[in-house]
C-alpha cells in the first residue's frame, strides 16, 4: 500500500521556522523524484520545491528561494522541507508528491499557518 505521510505543520509566527517531513512507504522511494507543493485558500496548488531521485539536485519556486530547503534521506524513505523566515503568504496546506515516469503519489497534506 502506497503511503506518503506528512508531518511537522502547525502555527508559527512571522520570521519563524518549521520543518516538514514526508515518510514514504509501499514503493521504491529511491527511484522517485520528490516534490513539495502547497495550496492556499482560493488559490491553485503550486510547486514549491523539488529534489531528484539519487543525485539530489534541487529546484525552488522563486517565492521561497533562499528561505526553504528540500532534502531527502533515502535510507529513511523520507523527504524534508526546512522552512525559514516564514511569512503570512506561506500559509497553506503543504503536500508531499512522489513522481517516477507515469507514476505519481500524493500525501494528505499538512497545514502551515504563519500568523502573529
């Protein structure tokens, strides 16, 4: 059974940090590129950060460059998103996504709220 389980979301003040985790199971994690998406109320889902399968090459949306860092631990089948200097516009549900060829899997999402 394929599962992607996100954790680490919550309420944080502007300027604060959070670290999201996504634990994968039920598929060959190391084959898959991993992505973090987010969706704010009334907005489309947007790609925030990506990391390739083995090489670990990363890419980021312009809105989070320099503040967010995506990483993966293939031994633990887990991908992370370190989010620093958070701003209210980062408030959204964050989703973990795995993709390899035509196969794609999604997590259930974790809420991140940035507010004072």
